């Protein structure tokens, strides 16, 4: 019986302290602000999808022949085949061959990694020369994207603090320590994902110098809510 009374007393004291702390937090003077920051990063990882398909050549060239031509073209563009190119898919229409009596046509997908827009332009030009047209950008990224994410979050908190200081100064007050920080939202804008760049025929592009492209930047956005004591 005594033990039950002790447990109830401890619980009562705990609840009372919790309520008191909450009351103190609500009653104290504070300012609440929203800090927002943006950061644009030039991508240094551009992932390109290349599809080789025998039906594009009306079965005049095999996948193996197309593959060798592509390897040579990429090497002319300065690509390290072993490090920057990988096979992402390989398929054929073999399952339809027995039913329709059609020729077995194969296709093969590759994923290519380039590190800048200048190299990307060279790749497109060299692939156009050999009439490989099914090419599109899968996504872009940066090798140190997490470092930039952290930086934009820090910038958002700093922006919030500066806003709080400016607002309290306007009424002759000063801010104290932060009593509340809440991550509100973060967003990465990458408008190049799945963007197709088709290369068809032997246009004049193959005869041009390699253009200098201004590749769209990755835009990081971040916001945070903060509360500071007013002294």
C-alpha cells in the first residue's frame, strides 16, 4: 500500500514539473521567425542513357557491331570506357520469334557518366556521327551534394537569426538563445531528369566545333522555423 502511494506521488511530482516547464516556455517572451536559404550547384555528375537497338538499323548491324562503333566514338570524346560506362539492360524479342516468325532483334542499354557539359557535347557529336540517336539525360548530381545540403541548412538558420535580430532591434530589444528549431522543408530542383536529347541523321552539328554549354544548376532550397528568447 505504501509503495503504491510513493509511486503515485512520484508520478504527480513528474507531471507537475512537466506542466510547470511547459508553462514557463509559453509564458516567456520570444520571437518566432522563418529562415530560408537557396544554393545553386553546378553538377559534376551527368548520367546519360544510351540505347542500341538492331531495329534502328533495320537489322543491318548487330548489337556487337553497334557496340564497337559506340566504344570508338566515346573514346574519341575522351571517355574512359571501363570507368564511365556500364550496361543497364540487355533484351531481345526472342519470345515473339517463335510465334510470329520474325527476326530476333536485340537491344542494349548503357549508362554513361560524364563530369561536365563540354564532354557531354563531345559525346553527342561523336554519337551523331555514327547515327546513334537514342540518347537522353537520366539525372544530374554532384559528388559532394551532401556537403552542399548541410551548407544551405546552416545558411537558412543564419538567415533566421539575422531576421530575428533585425525585428527585435526595431523595438529596442535583443534576442537571447534559441529555444526552438524545427526543420520545415527542403527541396532539390533538378529539371534535367529524364530530359531527352535526340540526335538524328548526319546534321551539321557533327561538323561544328564543340560548343561550350551552360548546364543548368542543381538548386537546393531549405527553410527552418526558429524561436529565440527576447531579453
